[in-house]
């Protein structure tokens, strides 16, 4: 079997953890598997390098930032190779230039275009464990370009796709995907198998365990993803196209507290205004989520929507700038809100799922502000303080712990 | 003019010094020159990375050590580019993969084979300051290989040769090459111009200011070298093929305390034994310096020679192993010795230089143990404790301060 294994920065933060990862890889290697390891930079290295850059130039060119940041992964892969050699296992580290991982030009947020496999297959044929720098690629200018946060997951999935790996294991500090965050919902249950689409909806709904770009890519290329713990040998959660039939209506509950609700008040009640507002925001790369439009009255209406709190400042700025063109009288906002979502392919064929969710919330006295749905997801916007209570209520309501 | 400028690790050890270097480069850039900057890793980075590697694997493969070490220069070049951008000057950093600096395969001690100039010229044509990682190259396996200590000087000279630069400036913490170490000989004088061969002899005789590999390469390709201070704007010392006629018999005095004298006693007095001894050492890459052979007596003789103190342990080991084959009765050694050399192309046509040197030493009551000469150098081995006194005596004897 060819297995791609990805370990994050905290898994390689010090000597002890580096050897722990080495042992995990060598275990599978000794069973006769071909092993490709993808690593992030050690611990807080990336943040420390960013801090160093800021001390020199707070507006450093992104091209040079990427040149700086890519050293982080190069350090961890070379140390990992040394650790494996110390354990008498042939290993070799490779960076993006050596593998030839090609990406789009955009510094700090590049996308993979093509990954050459010659070098990696050559090293695997010599029965070496191949250790590849995550998070980085080379663009058409022959410069380093990084993939943005969560980029090492994407590197692992992209490599697994290019190499036609049998599976891609993403090692984290939890032992799989849960029906809800176990720190909040005490009886949350680990999910054995989950479909790509469900995983994607969970990831975009606030479940931090996998980056949605990597899930999207896994789905596109049919890469079998496994989410598992770097600390235990538990089996973890398998993400794939078709899963075992289970009786579950829904697969999991997720919450996203990093949400702000914005209202544009007194907008002219005529066609095209809402379109203009959201088009303006889309052009600036701001992702608008749940949208609610009040019924028109006195020739005006109110348009409310949610954005990530990270985008709040910029969104307010844009609305202020374009206030007149967009016929907005007043803009208000609220950051004390959160989104709670249920996800499950089962709800496609089962009406009444939404009703059951609302009932659970009603029984716990939780008020719903806004609602949004996809084919396999229902999201409600509630007061942030009610988040934990809502998750427990829904989790219990659907009997997800069984 | 196209100028290659090289700055060592201490010149870029912190924010303030990075900006100081940036200013030095920008000054020449604004006069209309094309500027290529070669940098070492910041401060003690290389030693810290080696320490980190040792903590993982004391016998780490050299290939992986080079993969690790090369991150050091990549950090300094990217930070330098950021500093120049902060000062509104277009700059770009490049590593060995981007420039395509090709070397021999040997990790940790590679030699340049070919340097592509396309990328650098392309960036210079866009009026950018080009900042290149020193100390590193890419070998035929498409892997990083470092050039060994002093490698950044070699990178600068090699780039200057490949780009046909008008000059190559090596910035150090002294403002040029002196007639003697100014910390020892108070009235030592800065040399304005010096010939390659003289510089080479001084470098191999203990003057630390330039690495002899870089001087050799400068001579081979006719690169005009300038040694100058990164702290002052003094003119520095020019190293080139032909220099202005000066009245000086000798150019400078240098001392090397890192010397050990070894004696192989009671060796059979027959042909070929001395050859066998030195051939054995040469095969193990041990550089033997001054050699003295006693007159044969009772069918045996004593052979004495000097090696670098770094090689002492290994040399003694080899002699011990081959004691019988080499007919050695006993091996003795002394590390309390040092070599003092005078260098100068002027001595070629002036007999009596050696006599004058010996006279100066005699007047200061300094005993000479061994003597060795080249066309433009005379070296004496003396007691280590007499080193400073000898340098002052010779420096004064030849009137080098005038």
C-alpha cells in the first residue's frame, strides 16, 4: 500500500514528538508499505517567522514572506529524516523545488496546478520513506508560493491524488471526526465513516478537524481520507464517497462562533439592490452566509446577512463607502451570535429533520434568529451565549450518542 | 557598474544591522550601479541549526544537514529583501534553486561547477537589487549541497565571475587587509592594494580576513576583490593581479597559532621512508606543512613536520597504526608552537629578506625551530609564547608601518 501521512506543527514541535512521528511512520513502513510523510513547520515557527518579518517590514511583499515561511517546513522535514536515520531507516526529505510541486502564481494563497511524481517514486523504489514539505509550492516565476492556512492538509491530499495513494491519513490531536465537539457535548461519539459532502458541510460549519479545501480536493480525486490521532493508535474516521448504511438521520452537529450579523437598514425596496450589495462584497472576496430580507414597508426594507468576524471590519467599511449608491440608511451589526448546524446525507430523504431541530431548540428555550439550509445541512443563527446548550440539545434530540 | 557585495552572518545578525547593510547597498544602487548581494545566515544561526540536528541525530546524514542548514541563508535573504522594500527599493531574494547554482555532489563541502546567470540578469534588468543565498548550491541529484565554512565568500566570487562583475566587495568587521593583525601590532598599516598570490599566502599563513578558496577563484577568473568594513565607508583593500609599484619588500606579516609540531623519531635511514609517511597522511587529507629531517645517525633519523592542531589527533592515530610499516620508534608532539610568516612579491628580486627576518628575531631573542619558504613567503616555527613579540619585531624590522 502507498500511504500519505500528514502531521501538523504541534506533532513535530520538539525532539520527543519528532521521534514519536518517526515511530508511527516506521511501523507502517516495516509492514511493507510505501510511506510519504507531509509535515508542517515545527510548533509556532510560522507565527515566529511572521513576527520576525513584521519587525523588519510590516508590509513585507508576499513573495518575500513566502520565501521566509517556506524555511519552516524545510527544517522539520530535514530533522524528521535525521530522526529516521537515527532509527536506521532510510529516509529522504524533499522541498517543493525538489518534488516540483507547481502552483498558481498567487503568493500566500496559491493553488496546486501540477505535481511531478518522478522524484518521489524514484525514492520510494529505493525503499526510502519520503518526507515532503507541506504548505509550499513553486509558481510559474520559479518562486516559492505558500498555500495559506491549512495548506499542509492540501499538500497531503494533492500528493495522494498525484501518486494514486491508497489512502491519505491526516494526523491531528483528536482521534477522529465526532458527532459534535466532545469538549462541549460530553457524550459525542466518534464517527467511523463519513461522506465527502458531509465532511465538507461540517468543515464549513465550524468543525475544525479538516480544512475544507483538502476535503474538496479529496472528493474531486477520490482520495480516501483518514482523520486520526497522532497520540493513540485508534482507527480514526474515514472520509470517502460511499459509506456504510447507518440508521442516522444526521451525522454531526457543528458550531461557528466566529460569526457576525450585519443589517443594512432602510434600503430602497426596488429590484437589484440586494444584488448590488452582495455583488460589491463578492468582488472584495467577502463570503456572505445566511441572508434574511424583511418584507418591504414604506418603500424600504432591511437586509441582514452574516459574515465571518474576520471580515466584519472590511464589510462595514465597504458598506459605509457605498452607502449612497446602495441606498442604505443605516448599518448595524452584532458579533454576539453563532451558527449551529446539523449535517447529514440522511436528511435528503427524510422530511421533518428541520422540525425536529427546531423542536430541540424550542424545548431548551433557545431563540432562532435566522435559518439557512443546503441539501444536507440546516444552519440556525442564535445568540452566542446559547451555543453550547443548543449543541447538547440537538445532539440529544437526534440521539447522536447511540 | 555591476557590483557583487558579500556580507557575513554578524553583519545581518539583527534588525539594525540588516538595515545598515540595506543602506550600504542602496547607496551604490542609487548611483546607477547594478547590485548583487550575497548573504550568510544571521548571526549564530548555522551553529544553532547544527546543535538542533545533533540533538536529533549526532551522526545525521550530510545530505539532510545541508537541507537543514540552507534554511539559514534563505531567512537572511528574504528579510533583507523586506528591509529594502521598506526603504522603497525593489529587491528580490533568490536561493540556489532559483539562481541554479550547480555544484559537485559532495554534501557539506561542495565546489561550484556552473552558475546560470539568466534569472539574475533578468531581475537586474528590472532594476532590482538581487539578494542571493551564500554558502549553498544544488548538486546533480537536485539536492542542496553546502560549500563548507567560508562558503559565502566563494559564492560571491563565483557569482562575480559568472556575471562578469566589475568588482566583488567582501564586507567584514575590519576595514581591509593589514600589514599585520592590528590587535597585536599596534602600528600595523592598512594595505591599499595587494596581489592575489600575496593574499593567498597571507590567507594560508593565518590572516583570517579572506578564505583562500575565494582568493584562488578570484585569481583564476580575474575577479577584482575588495575587502572592506561593513561599519565604515573606508576604501578597503583591493586584491588584484597587478598592483601599483611600492617600495615595500614585503606586504605583510601573519601568524598561525593553530599549529602542532610532530616528530617521528628513530626512523630507518633509507630511501622512501619519508615519502611513505607523507603519502599516508596525504591519502587521509591531512595537510602537512613545514618539514625538517635530521641528519642520519646510527642508521636512523628523525622526521619533524607541522600540521593544523585540528588534524593532530588523527595524525597521531595514523602514525600509531602504521608505526611498524613506517619504521617509527617513537612519536612526540608539541602544540605550543606557532608559525610566523612574511609575505611579499618584492622578495622575489631581493635577496637578503630572510636574513633580515632572522636578524629581527635574533634581536628580540626569539629562537627559530623550523623554516619553510615559497617564492614570496618565508615562514618560521617559533614558541607560541613568542608570537606577538615576533610579529612586532618583524613588522618594525621591515618598517611596514611607513
